[in-house]
C-alpha cells in the first residue's frame, strides 16, 4: 500500500531539496532564488524500506488576483487536497514569519494529517526557530536538514504510520507506474512468435508508455497536457516560460497508462542567459532521454523555426520515436494551403525522419486529440518494430538488383546479408565485403527502403555496416546477393 506525501510551505524553505532527497536524485530544480518551483511535481519517494508518492509544490503566496502567483497557490491547494500526509516546512533559521501563520490557518481548515517540519536545523542558530514553531499549533516541530539528510528517521516513522492506516482503510493499492524506458533493446528470442527466421515480435499494446512534450516557449505544451488529462494539472497562462520543472503526469487513455511529461520551453542557446532558465532547459533536454515517444510542439503561426529543427534532430540522434504536433490550428484561416506547406517543409527540412507523422491540433479547443494519440501509438509500434532475417535478405536482394552498389577503385562491392540486432529504435547490421568504402548515399538508399518496405516511416533507424567474407545463411546451391 502506498500513500501520497505533499511537501508544502512558503517560498525558499527547502521543499525541493527535501523532494530530491526523498526521490534519490536531483529531478526538481533547486536554487537560492525564491519561487523556483511553480507546478506541483510528483515522483516515487523512498525512505529505507518504504515507498510512497511524494509531491513537491510551489512556495505558498497568499495572493488571489488571477496572477501567476495566484495560479501557483491554486496548484498547491490541489496538492493539499490530494495528499494523505502533509509535511508543512518552515525555515528554522528564519523562525516563524507572518506567511507561515497564514498558511497554517489554510492547513488547519484542510483537516489533513499535518506534520510541522523545521528545515535548516543543523546549527545552533536554528534553536530559536524551533521554539517559535510551537505557536503554529501543530505540536512539536521535527528538526530536519534536507541538504544533509538529518531527521530522516522521524520522516520514516510518519510515513510508516500513514501507510499502515491507509492499508487498514483501503486494502492493497494499485501497482506502481514504471517511468524509465528501455532503449536499444536486443532482440530476445522469448519475445518472438513463430519459428526460425520468419519469427515476428510479440506486441504488447497495454504496457505503460512515456511521452514527453517538448518545443519552444509558448507553443502550448502545458495547455495540451491539461486538455488531455481533463484538469488544470500544470500552470498555463499568456506569459512565456511559465513551466520550469519537467512535470510527470500519469494518465490513462483507453485503458493504457501514459506517463505524460510537460517540459520547459527550449529557446536557442544564445538567448538562454539566466541561471534558472539554463537549469529548466537542461531538465527538458534530459527528459528526452527518459521518453519513448516525443511530441514536438510547433506553433502554427511560426512553424519550423531553426530551434524546432534542432530539437527534431536531437530527438532523432537520441533514437526516440517522434510525432510533430502543430498547435494553435484554430488561429489559421487558409487551412488547406497551410497544411500543404507544412508537409512540404517537413519532408524538405527533416529528410532524416522521412514519413514522420505530422498533424494539426488545438490544445485550447481539444481539436484532433484522438488523432494525436493514434499517431503516438502508431509511431511507438514502428519504433518497437522487428523484421525477420529471412524477410530482410529477400528485401536486400531486391534492392541490390534494382540499384547495385557502385564499384570503388574498379572493384565491385558485395553485400552479403543483413539482420536486425536491436529495436527501440530499429537497428540493423549489414555485412559487406568492404564496409569502409560503402558510400553514405547508398546507405541512405537502404535506410529509406527499409522505411518504405517495413512500415518504419518516421522512426529513427540505425544501420551499421560490418565486414564479412561470407553469408552464414547462404545455401551453396543458391546465388549470393550482389
């Protein structure tokens, strides 16, 4: 059984530092600047043998004017309602300030299991703050140092008791969601159906899927996430660059768990000067590595900017499946002409991802969200694709017969055979007589042929050329390829 633990408090008391310690890695941005965290972020926390869901929240500001700070406050209040246990954090060195007292009133009205945490309590200067904390009305404060790991035994007791209570009240909980993807996966015989070289990959359309949404600032990434999950899960607004942390949002679509990740807008490196933006962009770029499918969001009013192309190239180099989603389609007047121009630009500017799914949508109105999910599942299946060795070599014979490799220095190149070594993304090994002189243009010819012949359009493909003097599958009575 698991429980949800929310870390709350005013800005700059150390909530994200404790969140990172409980999670076991630095996934929340941390800086001395107040107000770094804006959205509520969740992950699996651990203390010794305990596993639980932990929420990091924005610093509480008592503002109700519709501003960004007001929307941050609303996200914090949602986390309070969602939590089983609340860790109310104050700064022991600074003592109790008026904002702490106002937030204490909010927590008392919530009627939750609240525990007062006095962070930064590792020195003598914290003693006065520990005494002051009693007046907040939550009993004896727990002295803690999130940075140095002091006080974790007390947190273990709090979470352990909450888990026991939840188990008694609800019974066993749902299985935990995995978030880390497998990539460059070897072809395992146990995953194949059929016999010999005609075996095909057994497909599991019900396993969880990690989907990252990336793009330039103000492309509508957070709006899309909220529309998909059906609630205001992440902050949105007219201001560019609201999102800082990469926010994981588990969600279910047609019975399948989708781990959506909303990311910070990524500008060109030369324009990123502030420290916090550098941290946010770095976090977004790392998210691509943890994704299986990446949705590249373009703004329909200014599509295929240089930064969009660089992001697409990065996703391809990382070997992730990708869908291009052109957002704000409701703002376009001449839709047929614009769509034709977008498709032409995509084929011309991204030849390394020939056939990549490109679709239009509106995160604001919900237009074409079904098509987006269909495209994600289709490209995921191609990314997981497996082609048997027998089919590959029949195809290779046809490709060589239609367009033989060029002779180099008067000597003919011989392509012996091909096999698929890995999937996620599909990766093939071609054995040739002289691999070092096989032209790059001919390798592109083969890669494009693979896309067309085996429904691998839009997915990254890896082709490695190796030396071999003979084909181990060759029958002496049959003609060799090439």
